C-alpha cells in the first residue's frame, strides 16, 4: 500500500512537470526523491532543470482546501529554498489564493503559478478542469477522528510505540480508528518500523498537515460558540481551574510568549458551560471576543503560574485558523520555544 501511495505521488509530479515544460522551455529535469528536511520544512523531492529554471524543492499535497492555506503559508515560509507546491487538481479559488500568498504551484492539468527573477519567468494559468473519474481515493490519515490519533502521537512522548488500545484511550477514539490511522500513516511514509520499534518520520510535515486539517476536520466538531465577555481581561481575572476550563488561541499565546495583546480568546471545556458563562457575564455574539469549545484531548494541560494552557500545537492551530501576519509571527515563536 505504501508503494501504491509513492507511485501516485511520482505520477502526479511527473504529470505536473510535463505540463510545466509545455509552458516554460526548461529542458530536461532530474528528480531526487530522498526525503530532505530543511529548516522547519520537510520536502518530498528536489527537481533540477537543465536550463532557465532553478532547482526547486517539492511539496506534494493531494487534498487542498481554503481553510488550510494559513497553515500551509506558514509551513512553506519556513523553507530554506524555493518550493513548488504540487497537487493533482487545483480549483480556481485556491489557485488565486495561493498567488496572493506568493506560493508557487503546478498541478497535473496545467494550472500553475511560477515566478523567478533571474532569468525572469512568470507563468500564471488557471481554469483547466478534469474529466469525471471513478478512480479510487488513496489513503488519507488527515480526516475525521484519525486526526485525534495523530494529535496524540504528536503531543505525547513516544505515544507511537504504545499499544493501539492505549493510544485509543489517549485520543478518545475507537480502537479500530487507531488501527486505520497507523495503517494510513505507514502508507504515507510518516511511520516506519525499525527492529520492532515504530518511529515518526518527517515530523515537520506531519505537523503541517495536521495544522492544515484542523480548521475543517476538528474545530467544527468541538461545538464552538462565540461570546462577548465585558471584562477584556477575563482570562487574567478568572480562576479557570474552578470551571475545568483550559486557555487556548491568542490568550494562551499571550501567556506562552508574553508578546501579543490578545483580541480574541479561546476556552476548551468539558460538560456544562453555564456556570462559567454566568461568572464571566457572557453574551452570545457571533463576533464576540471569546470562543468556548469542547475539549477533545485527554492528557493534562500545561500550567503556567497556575493558568491551564492548551498544548502548544493546539495553540498554533487556533492562531493559524484565525489568520493574520501577527498570528503567524507568534506561531513561529511558539514553535521555536516549545518544540512544536
């Protein structure tokens, strides 16, 4: 199954490079498939062209949606070389957004955005659409409750070597979900087995894929409700431990980094929210300054000066979901200081 996934990636890259050569006289090219790790970014391959174009690192992502673009922009911005995003088929909407974010891309249908200063190259083509197909979809670990399993693997030390039953308990999912998640991660090359020990591979990219999927696959299922808290310093004045609440988002980032003044806060809770709502005098407001969500993870929260804080990976996920340059800057700080 892993070989099937790798074959699909190679076929996708080959088809995309053929479409690129129809637009740019780049000559022959060579592809190195070794997994290379740059500073904060893992690559799937490196492509070297015979002429005109420079050497490019390649990141292949077969499933792109608009809500993951903030995390994707952050991930690719950390690269130490020029990166091309390669995908099967890209929509006009996403293609336009990628160009706004200056993310170069090519797909298998000839949609592309490619820019280079010396020698100058600029190609931007969108609108090519695929014919209908009944092709079977490949393994996908980045959907549904599988993401809760990945979250546990990324946030709990050596969880990858626990039993499936232990991981299921930590992630709060069915035992079968753990089995399918491990299977898909092995197919996708994120888990390998050495002498009966499992090891997470290309962790930076796995983190990136989880962050990209969080806004669509996890957050909407946490029953998020937005409120206005009249006291702008509610997160400082309230004993969150009393209500079983855990700080997330910008408010958690403010505690972790002591850098930004939060405009919007996040709380994760289990059970009844009414007591907390009464204490903070919350008013339902779709544009309010506080979002309350269900807590989905099992391990204890961080505690900084007795303030319960969501794990840094989840704090980063919320910041990227909210978007904005300021939040991206804070995510970089958290990743560097807390080994996300």
